[in-house]
C-alpha cells in the first residue's frame, strides 16, 4: 500500500465515527462504497455469519451459518441469488467456494476468487448460476471474526469488466476492514446477529450443540457429566445470552428463521 492509500483508509475510519449508532445502516453503505471505489469494485455485499456451536466432524462449513446480509447496490436478482445461496449453505449443499470461505474459520482472512479457485470452477453450474449470470468476473472477500460466535464477511465484486482483482487491491480491502472491530460489532448488533453479548464458554458451546438435537435435558446432563439441576442453569444462561425463550427459538435462529433473519 502507498502512503496515500493508507491515509485514505484512515480518513474512512475517521468518517465512520461521525455516524451515530442510529445510522449504522448508512455507515455500512458508506464503508462499502468507499472501499469499492478504492479497489474498483462495481458492487459489494456484507453478510453476518453466526457460529452457534462447536462444529461437528461432518460439517465442512465448520459451524458457520449465514444470517442477515446487505448489498451496496441491491436488485431483485441479487436478493434472489442471496436467498438461493443461503438455502444451499444451510442445507450443507457444499461447493468448493463455500469450503474456501469456511477455511481458517475464527481467523481474520482475505482472498480473491480468481486466484484461489480452479479455472474450471468459473465454468461450472454453480458459478454460472449465482455469479456469472449477474455479470461478476471476480470477487475479493474479507472475513472478520468478532468473537467465537460471529464473523463478518465483506464481498467486493468486479462487475462487467474481465479484470481480476490484484494483490494490492486485496491488501487495501483487508487493511480497511481489519482496524474497525468496533464497527463490525456495531453492525452485528444493529442486525440482531451478535446474539451472545459475551462469548459462550466451552461447556456452554457444547450444551448449545446438544440443544440443537432431540436430546432431553436429562440426556444432555448425562452426556456432559453434570447434574440435571446444574445443566438446567447452564441452559437458562444460554437462552439469556441469545435472547430466546426456549429451544424452539434457538433452533429457529440456527435455521435462519429467527432473530438472524
């Protein structure tokens, strides 16, 4: 990055602090538009990912589930595509693009699709249906883990121009999003995605995973080696952290039908 580029990012950070909390949506739009301009992206997409529990061994998406999202320049086609991809992700209809997005979960990361994926990937049905059909040539993607239960993703798209994003452009986007954890958290809270105000303990994460099964509280207690009474206290605390009244509400969040929608 050049000194001028770095200073532009610093000015962007300063400008975000001028938005009151009540105008987080407008601040998010400003952030996406500013970075898109810096790297020559035609559109941008923010998506909040919930990571509710310890991933099970057969989950290639490592516990990540998409919550709310927003395009810089929304259209019906973009909304339809987002719904379709969210449905595939939640049904674990996995493709290698999803697996790449979930790689190194829990760490700050960025990548460029044209650099990471096989050339044939861009000719296959998934990419042609969800991306090429909307004029996307390349995508520059940045993930920011706010805590163990939530990650923020920004996807910048090169539209209508057959030119790959460069390493320098990826570095600008990554740097611009790396230094504003406070803002990632503010956006998540405004969308109701940062459901647990404090991260779950390892035991609470284990219990949460079990609550998403058909096990009874008594069976959960036996599995974690705690008394039913102590287990119930942990469950009550988990519900409090996520702001839900019971297991049905917790399951609704996991399925994208509750507060995360």
